[in-house]
C-alpha cells in the first residue's frame, strides 16, 4: 500500500494572459476575446517539454457537462479560456500517442497552467453490483473530459488513450435508490492499473491508499438507506416525563431510555453519548421485532473507549447488543463487546458474539474476535456483517476478524437492546442496524464518506 499522489492536479499561478477565445454556453473556439477576459490559460508541451501547436484543449465543469470551453494551441502552445463560473474543471487534450489531463479549481482568480502531454494507456475493467441488477449501460468516465464508456451486459468497459498518471474514474449509479455514484482512485502506467474504491464522489483522493494488487472489478456501494432497520445518531437527548431518552431516527423501534445522567460529547458525526460505568447505559425495551427471522445483518457504529479496564483481568463487556446479561431464560442475540483474556485475546480487543435467540449462551465458538488490540481515546469506525452463518468485523475499513459462527437465522427474542450496561468508560456515535450484510466495498465507502479517511 502507498499513498496516491495527485500529479494530475495542475500547477497554477496568478498571471496575465496571452491567448484569445470566444465564449458559448456549449463550446468556445479560438478568436476574439481580450487578455482581460481570459481567466484560465496555459502552455501545452510535449514529452520533451517543447510547445505543441494546433491541439484542441478542452475545459469542462465536472458537475455541469454543458459548461465547457475549447481552444486550439498557438504556435507557442498557448491556450486560454474565459471561464466565469467558479468550480472544478477538467482540462484535457490528445495528440498522436500522448494526452494530457488535469483538474483545476477555479475560484475567481486568474490561473496559469503548465500542461505536459504524457504517454497513454487503456483501461479495461468491470463494474460490479452486489445484488441482481442490469449491468448494461453503466456510465464510466474521467471527470471533466470526453473519456467515457458504458458497460456491456457483463459490466465490462474500456477507455482508450488515457494519459498515464494518478487520478480518479467515476462510475454513475444506474439505480440511485440502491446504489451510489462513486469514484475510484486509479494509478495508470504502462504496467497496468492499480485502484482503490469505491470512494465518495466529492472526496479528495490525494491521501487514499492504492491496493498493490491489480483491481479488475469496481463495485458500486449500496445506499446507506437500503436495508436500514434503525439508526441512532446519538446527537441529542430529551426529557420525556421522568425519563431521559434518545430515539431511533427511523422510528422502527421504541424509545431508548438513558440511565445515570449520561452526557453528550463531541463525536465523529455530530455529537456522541458517553457512558462512564455500569450505572450509565441505554436500553430499548421494545425493539418491535426488527431482528426476527433475519438471516443477514450489518451493525455499524463509531466507538471510542476512554479508559481501558485492567489489562490483567479477563472480561467481556457489552458495548451494543441484544442480550440478557446471564439471567435465567436469556435469549441472547448479539453483542459487540470489548474483551480481554478470553477467546484467545491477550490484549483488549473488540469481539462480536452471536446467538440465535433460542436461549443459547454466547461462546467463543459463535464469535469473531478482532486481531487488532484496541487503543483508548481514539475513535474507531466499526462494522460487523453477518450472513449465511459467517461474520466479519472491520475497523476503519480494515478486516480485523472473520469466521463461521454457526448462526444462520434469528429467532424471536424479547431481550432488550442495550447500549453499555457494563463497567466501561466509552462513547458511541452514529449507531446503525441494517437487514443486509454489506460488502467490503460498502464498508470502505462508508468509512471514507464519514471520516474522509482521517481516523
């Protein structure tokens, strides 16, 4: 893995300009505009640094396809555009076996561009959808350019004559109710293509890590609303009668009662709720059977442990789960927990325990345990997926535990859902339960969507 640099982002300077163009809503052709109206200008050079004349250079807004300009380079390789509307533009040009591409951010100040042609290569990949859907006709393109293709019935596409370098490919959702438009960080060279994604389309990809192995499939992420059962933003508490409560923003379960004067703290996405010890917890007495008969599920949350318990002691402390805490007749379903000195764990780590609601106790055989020791005072994006008897645990988009846990379907259980209720000092933010087991591509997308890759 290495950081993806952005050599395609143009070098810009404040300057007076030299080329002349005329403006249209669609296209601009050379001729007739004074220096004062040229807001973006530059010089196009070949692979040896020599000016290239007679080449069409395109400037296109990345969000408004109809807002575009073209100019043909002069004897000295000069080009210019009378851009007025601010925003991000793609600059592109092609000649023989070389091409140029850059993104620029025009913010009203004149820009001077150093544009250098590069050798080209082709990109032949496949777009994948995680559920049954028509793969034909999905749009794939380099933002702000004419380099675009559509997939065939197998999801395959090919983009030809693209300049080598590091930048993004964008894939447009064919069904916005289920799938999200996404971009993929790409490094294109004569040796092939390396990628990472899917990523949010507005993300600056300069700090995104590339996968070392070549990527042949580009999976579009599911919408976070698709299959969502309940979502606790943890952004507020309210007084209802004698109770302090917070609620499921989707209204699928009963009110969450909060005990022990819990406090709101700054979270990752807005606020978070802090639980200091066993006297401070949240409980949902009636979850209205949202988990009954499920055979797949996703749990997602931001977790921060403010103080780790004694590292010499063994423990299994619930963070979020539907369980009975060892009472007779318990019908446990799941528990995301912090564990130590159990299930082979020698240092505090996260674990996900599951039972089917029939009365079986949690056990290490029905758990996935993280291989990563948990660090205190650090927010962690945690995702657990379960399907077909197997579960996977992710931390900050990295898979840290997986395995067959034996549970294939959930039976009705009247156990409450608990936030905490253990002697544990921790904070929770943006907790979600979904009726679909999302893919690793979805996990990656949501991590970058919510954190920008900063955790």
